[in-house]
């Protein structure tokens, strides 16, 4: 630049000299009082003076230009560094930066729009409408009003939360901070914003709110304590939920900063104290039941469970204790125990009474039966006496059967285990048929048996015989005299069950009236004088003793169906 300046000065000198010399030469030629030397000196001096003046001005201009160039270079370097810092900050914060030119409507995005939201370069719009269209419909109206209000009111800074659509159609929660840029006339010209993805924070916030709702609404007391404490290693309380006050009577301000010893019953905890201390040291979960006293010194039972909580670095940070009021459960448990004890005693007494009655009556009944047998061999001529003895004989016989049935029931109820074997159903029924041969021949029932699908049962043979005997006897006894009696016995397998069905078309039973007491002891549903009301009770007792179930379907004048079911595990027991 200096060489170029010297050339300019030299050229300026030559030109100036030529002009001055020419002018002076003209004066010399037309005016005689000037000498040629004078002309030359005037031209030379004038040129030198003007040249120095020009040089000075050029140097001043060069200095000013140099300063301006230096300033421009410094500004350029600052802009370069600023852009570098901008890119670095954008990468470090993972923020999506946007720049909206209010005058042209143009929109510029940084690379965050690609990395955070998954868009490709050709998918990103360069105008305000594209940004607005990507805002969730439920948030778009709010953001539109807010942005234009901020521009209208010239709010320099604003911030808000909304959902922004990703390239795959899903939405992310963003925290957007906007800055309004204005010109010298205080007119908004640009808005620059920084969108931060806070989806995980929002999800965590919602999860924490849900947990907070659960804790505050829970009927169980929740207590949060710190890990360490100077008070004998017992952690201090930092939070209690409303249920804690409801259970203990203590308000939060009365216990926060203090240890649980405030409301714990030390006397009740003596047996668990060592285990609790060890659990606190080892920082493991533990639970116990304790009888506490509330603020009013009233007793209440609680189930206390304490769980260690760790932070993100897997370091033990807090204890959470859940205190469940089990006072009513304890009362019911005590009542149940008392009731069970009473029932056990009563059951023993009843069993003893049954044994005494059955055994003590057997001897007199045997004697009476023997005497009646002797009397039967004696000829009695008095008809009234004979009728009286016959009635007495029938009553004695019926009493003997009743005592025998009671003994059977006692044996069933008192048996802890029943011997089982593979029993052929048909063979058992043939034995029953032989026992009831007289009744069967007298009533001539139509018997139909279908046992092919399940011909055998793993069961107690004597019980099955007794069950079939009682059911068949009832069918014969309560037949409908207006139509032939039909008895159908079927068996089948249903997955893991064996099912035996006994059906007749007899008189039937009104289940609406007698359904709840159908298998009750000494229940009679017909007017037959020889009915004792023990048969169905005995059948149900024997079925249940073998682990089975029995159900009944019946309709008056149509008949009755009994369904006996045994599970597979009970069959193989």
C-alpha cells in the first residue's frame, strides 16, 4: 500500500509541476517582466508544496483506512468466534434454535431440528406456518395468542411449554424461550428462540405427580426418613402423608425433624428391636407388627414395612415406611380365634355326646330288640295288646335304624382319611340291586345304565355303595304312582373330572321352598311316615368326605337329578 501511495504522490508531483510550469511559461511568454528561471522556481516550489500537502492528506487517509480495516477485521473475528460459540452451545445444550424474520416471515433453524426431532433437511420449512403447523392442536391456539401478544406488547423475553411434532408423527414436550429483537425505532424485527426437549422431564413430572397423588390419597400412613442421624442411628423424619395424622393423631410439624420414636411403642417393639436394628444397619427391607399408642394414648395395631430407597447413583438415600392400620383385622382375628376355640370345644362336646348317646342307647336297644323277638314267638290273644306290641316293635326298630345312621355320620365326620380304590360302578350297583331286590321287584322300575365313558371311580367302595343305596331307595320310595318309574345312571369324563349322574322321574322336590335345606339333617320333603330325613344328609357327607361335590336339579311331578363330581387330583389322592 505504501509503494502504491508513493507512485500516486510522484504522479501527482509530475502533473502538478507540468501544470504550474505551463501556466508560468504562458505568463513568461506574454509578460516580459518574468524570467524563465523565475517561472521554473515558482512552478517547482508550488508543485513541491502541493505534493507535500497531497502526501499528508493521503497518509492521513491511509491511516484512517487502516484503522477501519483493523476494526472490520476485529468485527469479522468477533463474528466468527460468536458463530463458533453459537454452534458449540447449540451442540452442548442440544437445543433447537430458530430465527424468525418478522418483516419477511422467513424462518431459519439450526441443526437441532434434525437431531432432536428427526427431520431431514428437505423436510424442514422456512416459514412461520411450518413451525405453527407442527405444534400440537391442543397447544397451537395458546402459542399463537402468546407469540402475537408478545410481539404486540414488545415483550423482550418470553417462555412456554408445548408439544412439537417429530418426523415420525409423535410429539415431544419442549420448553421454548423466545427473545424479541427490535430496530433503532423500537420496532420488532426478529424473534430468536431456543427449544429444549423436556419429554423425559415431563414424563417424570407426571409420574411423580401420580405417585404424589397415590401417597397423599392413600389410607396407609407413609413416612419418609433420611438415611443417617446423630440420634442413635435412628433416621429422622422428613415427610409424612395425611393418613399418618389420621392414624397417629400427630401433625407433620410435630414429627418432622424427629425420629419415629415419637409415636412408636418401645415396649411392644422389644421382641423385634434387634432385628430392626440389624435391618437398619444392613439397609434391607423389613416389616413387623406392633401395638402402638396414638397421641390420645389409645391403642392401635399397625403393620410396619420399611423399604430402603436408592438414588440414580445406586446410593442409599432415604427410607420409606408404610404403616397400615390393622386394628380391626386384629379384633376380627381375635374374635375368630375365640369363635374357633368355642366351636372346637362345642364340637368335641357334641362328638362326645353323640358317642355317649349312640353307645349308651345301643345296649338297651339290643335288649329291647331281644325281648321283642321273644314276644314275637309268644302267642298273644288280646288284640289291643298285640297292636300295642307291634307299634312298640316298629318304634324300636326305627330308633335302632336312626342310631345306626347317627353312628355312620359320626364315623364319616370323624374320619381324617378315607381309603380309596379303583371301584367298578356296575358291580357296586348290582350289590345295591340285590339288597333292594324286594322293593325293585315290587315296583318294577325301568333301569337304564350308561357307564361306558367312565366305568370306574377311584373312590371308597363302601361309601359309593351307601350313596347308590340311599339314592335308589329314595327313587323307589318317592315314585309317581301315575307313571312307570324310570331310573337312569350315567358316568362320564370331563377334562380333569369324573361325573356320576343319578336321575329319576319320581315325585320331585320343590326347590324354591326346600332348596337351601335339601341336604340338611332330619329334613323331610314328603308326607311318607317312614321317612327319617337322614338319607340325603348322609349322601352329601360321604361325597364331601371323598373330596367330591353333589348338586341337585328337581321339579315337582317331573323327577330329580343328582350330579356327583370328583376332581382328578381327588381321584388320584
